[in-house]
């Protein structure tokens, strides 16, 4: 399933802060912690807990969020389907990065061990 330019644009303009509370709800409802969520986000982006909160407070769009991030060199190892899209087939780099994050949060919520999620 290919993303459309409209879909890619919508994702680019969506703010990280609008999605972040949903990430928290998702992982906590499955018995995981905010600390584990922060570990996953930090592994992918390099952002620590303080920086994550600053980005939420600044209401940055995903476009800016990932421009500021230092993407983990092993991020390309994140594969599979999320939101109906096969990650490795997504052509738009920003959309792919957002789906990386979605996939990691999903794996955390599904009870996958952190060592596996953090693809070391």
C-alpha cells in the first residue's frame, strides 16, 4: 500500500504533542511504563525525557521533530506492517520515520521485550 502525497503532508504537519498522549495511554493500558516509552523514543531519536517534554511544549510538527532527531543507525531494522502500511515499502523518508516510531510503540504495547524492540 503506497502513501499518497496528501497522506505524507498530513503526517508532516501533525504535531508530536498531539500523538504523544496517545502513545502514553496505549503503553500504560497494556501494563508498560512511561519510562519504557521514553527509552524507546530515545533509542530512535536521541531525545531524552527532558527534550521530549520540550518538543511537546513547543508543539513541533513531526517534520521538525525528525529534523532535530539523530535517527538511530539501526532504525532501518524496524520492519513490518503498521497502520496498514508495510514500513520497508514506504518511500517518503519522514512518513517512514513516523511509522518507525509508531511500530516501536506498538511493539512495546504488545509486550515485546525492550532488548528486541531496541534492535541492537
